[in-house]
């Protein structure tokens, strides 16, 4: 496939059928993982590019200095403290509790995080991995409080974005910026390495307004236990850990999850989904209508321009 193909070539095709009536179905990935060949001008090393292609994720350390990281931590705390002032559709609370779980449209609620989303240290990596100009498909602040933070079950983001948002192809990447130390104990991101190379078309049709329940507990669009057991037995499970300020880039089809947090230590991250301009959403492939725009930016997206220098230099 020509990796410079336009959105028009994809918008009327369903390359990845899912939410199937009969049974789960696994097919080989039809898209590149790296949409651009590595060369010396790339913002990551050749070894890092190879790791991303092979494993479906990349962990980057020391992109931000201590002052920048502390500003991001303080800003996230202010957002959670002022949650009552955030429009209700952008705010998800823990099941059966009032603790903040997610703040969507993060870049709209905070100038600091809007600047972070456009920072060259994130944006240039996304543009290299996707081989295209990019825009924000989604942004959010995730928070998993100590003692009561609930789990996120195994899933591929692309499966949902394809089924319910209409993203045609696997040409998106998520950047998770850790805002707390993530250890193996407090519910870090877990990934099945190499799982991005296959697509799991899930069993079961999409209910109306599925997002209203899936944002708290996802039950539709998830792989079966048999498939998860097989993939995990073949490739293992990696925990993406690191101190606050660590950035985890992971491919849109990589299976991932996180455990509940019963430790005293909260877990928080800022989350930016970069999608290729050529891969903007069309009609959903397995839902009656698109999810609301706080979950998926729609319309004529404009490419983001990378901002260089520190977060405090503009």
C-alpha cells in the first residue's frame, strides 16, 4: 500500500470489520507500523524506531525538566480540584464514586496542556511515526486515585475509534505523559508487545450510546479471554513504568490495560491522541452514529505546528 494514500482512498472501505454478529475474528494488520523510513533526521534513534515497530510502544525519559514536570503536576491538580466547573460531558467520575476519573478535551481546559500537546518533543515524534502532519483526535487527563482507582480492561483503542468514530486506518499514536510516578504496583499501563500486528474484530454489536457506559467500564469491543490468554502466553505482558515526566508513545492498535490501584499512591497522566491528517474520521464502521465530539474531534482538522523550546519559553 502507498503510505501517502489520501483519506479519500480509505473513507468508503472497511479494512477492519469488527463488532461482528457471529464470532470474534483475528486478521493480519493491513497498515504499516512506521509510516516513514528512519533516517538521521528522525527525532528518535533507529533502535527506538525499531522497538516501536516490533513492540508497539516506546518509553521516552528525560524529555522534560523538573520545573516543567512540576508545572504539569500542579496544573493537573488544579483541574481536578476545579472539576465542578468543568462542563459535565467532559468529566467522567469513578463508578459508584465522585472521584474524578477522566477530564476530556484537556487542551481546551488548560493553556498549559494545550502548549504541551503542541510541544515539538511530542509532536515531532508523532509526525515521524505517522509519516504525516497530525492533529489531536482526542485529549484527556486520566486520574486513578489511591485505594479506589478502578481498572481499565484490555482493549485496542483503534478498534473503538474505527467502530464508533470512523477512523479508517491504523495511522494514529497515543502519547501518555506521566504526571505521577508509575510503578508496577499502582496500576500502570500494561501492554501486550507485538499485539498491534493483528486486528481483533470483536464479537457483539455496538449498543446505542455505548460510550456512556464504556468510559467507566468497557464491555463491548474487547477481546475474548481465550485470545488474551494466547497472546499473553506468546509475548508476555509489559508494564510501562517510570517517574513523573516519562512519556509513553503507543501504537493505536496495541492491546493495553491497567489494574485497579489499591496502593496509597495515585496514578495520573495527560493523554494525547495524534491522528494523521490523511486519516480523519468518516462515518462509524460499526455504530449507528459517531460518538460525541469530546471523544473524537471531527470536521476539517488543521495540522498542529510544533513549538520548540521549554514549556515556559513562549
